[in-house]
C-alpha cells in the first residue's frame, strides 16, 4: 500500500542519521545522535567508586539522568530513565568493575519524534566512547501503526500524534567475530532477532505487533551498520595517539 | 571461581533455608528443572486472585485486589471540570500510584519509590479516556484514580491494573444538575426533595468500559517462562515481560524493559498465549466480584 508521508519518505525509510563521538572534553565518554530533527546528547562519567543503596555491590551499577529540553522531569521522563537503565544494564558486562557506578546523562536537544530510541542509540555510542566493557551494541527503532494497518518507521512528532499505536524496539547488534557461521543461532533465530526492550503505546492486534517486529529487525540491521561505521571511523586516530 | 561446583556439593549437606539464601539462583534452577516453583506452583500458573468491591465507602468507586499476597487498594473520586479548548468533548483521568513504606522493605519513608511513577505512567497508557463528557465544551468529568500498594510481593503492575479496572466497574457516577448554566453536584439526600433541578445525567450512572485491559507479567529465564512472579523471583531473575491484552484480544501493551535474556519470537508468542488464558481467568473473577456486589 502506498503511503504519503509529509517529508516524502517511503514507509521503511529512516531519517538521515548523524553521530559524533567525544564532543565534550570533560566527560569520560560522550556522543550526540540525531535522526532528522530529533537530537540527543549523551555523556558518560565513570566507573566511579561505590554503588548506591539497594544496588548489588557485587556488580557495576548504572545510573541514568534524563534532562528534558525545558522544565522539570515528570512521570514519562522517569519511565524513560528506568527503561534506559535496564536496557544499558543488559548490554554492559557488569561483573568486570564490581562496586562502581557509571552515570549516563542524557540531554534532549530537540524532540521531533522517536525520542527514546534516539536516546538509547546516543547512550550506546557514548558508552563505547567511554570504554565501558559491553557484550554487544544495541540499536533502537520506533515503528508506528496507522488506523488502516500500515506500518511506518522512525516517525516525526506529527506522525507519532496521528498514529493509533507505536512500538519502541531495541535489538542487539550482530556480533562480527571469529565465531563460526550459525553458532550464534538461538532457537533457530539469529541472535540479533532477540528483543532487548519493547515498549508499546496504543492498542493493536497481535499480528500487527509481529509485523512491526519484522520491519524493526530489517531496519535495525541498517542502523547497526551505521553505528559500527561511525564508531570505527574514529579508531585510527585513537590508535595513532596510543602509538 | 569454583563457586557453582561448591554449591553443588554443599546442597546435600546444607539445610534448605541456608542453601536458598546463599545460592538463590541455583536454588530456583533446581526447582525449575523439575517444572515446579518453590511455592508449589507449576511454571505457568498465576497465584490466587481475589477482588472485593467497594472497599472505600467515601469514594465514588473502589476495589481491593489481591494477587497472592500483593495487595492493591484503588479508589476513584470524580469532580466536574471545564474541558480544555483543544478537546472540548473529553474528560481527564489523573492517576496516582502510591507506594508507602508499609508495602516493602525497599521503600524508605520520605523517599518516593522508584517504581511508583513508572507504574502510574504505564497505567495511564493502558486506561483509555472513556466517555467522560457531561455537556459538550462546558463540563466534563475529572477522574482522580488513586492506587495504594499495601503489600508489594511482585507483579505490581498486574495487581494495580486489576484494582483500577475493578474500581472503574464499581464506579457510581454522582448525579449533577444544571443551575443557571452552572453545573452543581446533587448530594444524595436532596435527590427527591428539589425535583425542579433536573439531573443532567439521570440515565448515565455507570461508566461503560470499552475493551477491559488485563495483564500478566512473566519472567524469562533461560528457556523457562514463569508467570506471575513473586518479589523474590523478580529480584533473582531480572528479565520481565508484561503483556496487556483487552477483552477483545487486542494487544494494548507489550512491555519489556531490558533484562539479560533476549525475547525471541517464540518466547513472545508463549507469553501472549499465557496472557490470553489469564485474561479469561481474570474476566471471570471480575464478573463474579461484580455479581457478588449486586446480590448484596
């Protein structure tokens, strides 16, 4: 089915991506990530000694601070903090630096839809920049579902408001390694098809959700390639510094 | 490390309680391998659930829901408000979820619990704006829904949603009348006396819920799926998936905030299937609670 989007994209097309790392010089790691007009800045400080109360001191703890563009943080931002924290906990190797806290600060620069996925991508790039040990990268994507049942990716704010339902999905990045082909299959599915995080809003049928999942997986491959490329491009400079 | 092996050897010599405290994960995995849980439930069985309606006499609608020992008290208060210009035909629902220190050792007095705003936000996403308009553009209902967690023993969202849904079905909308273009609430006693003030909403005393949402939280651990976890299980195995389906089997929410275990298509399908069963159970429990009220 043909769908008209205000900016002339086709339903599966993402907005132009941009990522730059190490932009704040006092932070241990930082990154800015933008998808079209949505832009988020992430800074990582840590690992710092000690964990907060109620955290397991045998593991590294991660703390997320969400700063909205204007005003105080409310319930939605609190929820974003919690989702982001749990998502980052699942991709970091927490046993390497026990009894430490890593702070991730998210500053929203501009919100034009798909804010949480954008923040997750930014946080992930900033963690890599800070050299925090991770199992794999994560890529986040937003799928929207219209009344008529078609599905569009990476919506703008206007599109988000018009849609009846949307889903934020986070998938692991495929691991490029020496592992033999097929060894990363889990229950007959490649590892990058597993869902790390899923948050939905609005009612949809179960089939529609699986449809979104499929679209999201396809797009996440493109996103992972972009993330990997933008992280690799800064590697040679680092190596020359080290040498 | 040698620790896992040590625990294997120790399990035969140690007392069960000591083993449970020292190697909680190992203790649970031993049970899971036998397809049973420490509280004698099969993996996919939810705990006993009860609802009692009308627990708060001064509220317009209220209910007390228990899932196992997780206890939630929900109460609704309604007020008349002027709707905003952007949505003249819509009312407003304000949801507060309270976790007082009484509910869990993790909650300290003075410091609000981390989970509280998250559960409140999730609830406001799942409960739709019903027909809350009184007089188009002039007056609409402002609904204050307060949920108190009295005992937090896992699956907080499930219990909170169940108590909220039950309180909504218990709701008696107060009668109001038009007085010189202003809307006045009619106190219960005066209803017969001043008959010149005609109630505006005589026939609409019940809220018709559209699709009623019900939820089930599952833990994913390795290949096991555990329905309706207790707080002990939640603290040991950290990957939670909450599925919300409404009575017409629409997916209202599929919520998985991170966690060490990745959810593959088959696991997601299993969780949805478990939720379908649970929705039927909960629907029946709710119907029974409502019919029990009518007999009284």
